[in-house]
C-alpha cells in the first residue's frame, strides 16, 4: 500500500524514564524549568514511578535535570529538526502500560504486570494492535530489542512472532535498505537510559544511552533510507522525575489498587510530560511544537500515513503529529553525526569514618617502688703497709756467761 505522504518508513525509538524538564528543561525557547539541580549520571537510585508514586509526586518527584553537556546529541537533533514540548506519556504510571499504548493504543493495566499485582489483569493481553493492523493491510513491521524480554510477547496476537528480533538486526536491515513500514526499536538495559540496576549498577546510563540512540540515527543518516523515513525518539514514562507542567485529565482508572492505596477513580491518562524528537527530511526545521501530543499520537500518525482504520476510540480521537511536518518544504539533509562525551565518573563517596573507640578510663599507674640506690661501694684504700718500727735490739739479759768450773767427776 502506498503511503499517504512521502514517508515509507516510521522508526519509533523508545528510551526510558525521563520527563521533559529532566532532559529538555534548559533547551532554549522550550517550556521548561531550567533552574533544577544538575542530575548525576548515573543517578544514585531508580526513583519510584508506579501509579502510587505518581499520586505522591508532589512530595516524591526528584527535582533534578540533565543539561546539554550530558546529552548533546538530543539537543543537536532538537536544533536541526522538531522538539515537542507538549507531549505526554499516556498512563500516569510506569513502563509497561505506556509501552502497550505505543503498540496498541490501549492498556488494560495501570502498573507493570506482575503475578503479585492481583488488582489488574495478567499478561498476555487480548487487545488489537498496530502491528496486526499493518500485517492485514499487506504492510510490514518489526520490533528490534533485547533478547531476554519484549513487551510484544505480553500481547496475545503478537506473542512469539518471528518479527520480534534482536536490536543488532536493525543496523543490518538499515545497511541493506530493507526497513519495514513501522519499526519499534529498544535498547538493552545498559543503553535504555533507565537508571542502572543489577549488573549495570553504578555505571553511567544517560550518556551511553544517548550515544546508542545517536549510533542508530547515524546508520539511517548514511543509508539510502533517509529520504523516506521519519524517526520518533521518545521516552516511555516519567521515571519519578519532576516536571512543572501538570498532566491533563482524560480518563480515570476503573480497577482496584494495592492494599492501602486508593487507585479507583484516580487519573489513568494522561501521564507526565516527556520529550519527543521528530527527525525526518519533512520534519519542520528548528521547530518547537506546542500542540498537544501523547504516545497514541504516534499510532495515529502511522494509521494516517498508511491508510489504516483506528484500533479503538482512543486513537480515533488522538492528534496525529501533523504539525511537526511540512511535506512541501525542501527536504532537510540527514542529521550530522554527533558523538556523546564520555561521562565523568561520579566521585566515589568517602567511606564513613570509623567510630572512635571510647577511651578507656585511665588507671593511675601504681607508683613504682624505688629501690634504694645502693651506696656505691667505697673503694677501700689499701692500708698502707706499716713501716717496720725501728726496734732497738734488746740487750740480752744474759751477760757473758760466766765460766763454769769443770766438773770434778770423772
């Protein structure tokens, strides 16, 4: 089927978890809050962003933002082509319901599907989809993504389709000039721009994720497909980040909610404002779209481009992104190649000082008993040898012996 405009290939690149203010709040001329604190890459945690968190957004949303130096590729695309600053996620919650809206213009759930969330239906969901509508009209589609998971497998009529392929196949198909009529393109968790978790914990997510997107755009730009292609780059949900524009009310949630939280009757649609970039030879140049758009507007654009009937009342009533295009203009050249800077690693937090041990009470040292100093042995002077007394020789008491008379005996 020949399209109703020069577009033959629609590429929808879906990244994750950033509001408009969080990414484009500082973009010149856009309706953004430019005075938020500079967000780190990676963020220290994944802010809560289910419907419960959305109900508590006034107190819980993280008021930080990235700047052009963090995501120069996205700012460059906004300057060359079209940036939408009045584009909203479809559901006031987290990823899966919004992904379903980008596939089927419908979501039977308000939070991510889980066996523990008994207040909402369980996957797979029996809902009509744009891929099936394209196939019935003889048109083609593919989803390029992570090998471990695909939201397309959560829908009955798409589950197990051979059109669910690895994201690496996208570059192969672009190089061969064989993109389908509509492509849904997803990065792996390392490059999805979702705050890092699991094996990616602590690694930068924003800059590498934006570079992953730029690499896909560069592939299209240097191929023969550029002249007949439009690329929509958008983010699935708000991710728990602040945005200063309130979401308009379209409809409310009719189902239940988790224990202790009132979901019934609360806002289902729309969700928080997010960014959307429109890249094409026929996208308006350096244009900021102020018209109201949402995820389902992209579904409506595909239906109008390829002459398809609406899937339901939601997409039938949706705006179709037409203000972003001028099909009479001189086609714009392909985007210039942009390389993201390597993010500066966050300084490692200093380890908390170890608590100083409580000083032990000082015990007075027992005084050492001083040993009496031994008196130095007095050197006994040798007694002087007594001088021999000069003894005067005793006069013998014997006088010369008197001669005795010889004995008379015989």
